[in-house]
C-alpha cells in the first residue's frame, strides 16, 4: 500500500497460522440470509505479519501478529433493497 499524500509505504506479508472460520459455519456452512440474497462473513483469527513500513524515507521493520476478516456475498449494506433488482 502507498499513501502518496502522507508519503507512507507499507509492504507486509501475511501468513495464516490459524485456520479460517466462517461465522455460523457449523449451522449454515457460513451462509447467512440478507434480504433476498446471502452473505458469508469470514475471518482468519491469527496471522504472522512481517515486512516494512516507510514514512518520509525512514524505513522500519515490522514483525508481529494480525487478524483478517472479510464479508462476501450479493448484498448492499447501504441500500439492501437494491439487490431485489439484481
């Protein structure tokens, strides 16, 4: 990632050190209803993170743990009824 306005560059590598998980995966295999569509909300609870962060030509090494989550599906948070036309 690069933020040109603030002159910040981030170069991270993320390695999963835990299995991914879907919310309600034991009941619905992770699929949850939303209006007339559905979505899946998944996460990886633990990542190993390494890389660098640079701000104004000063680079710092980064090491630690992280977390990743994401929502997938055919829905719209802002206008849920919009999926009816699709």
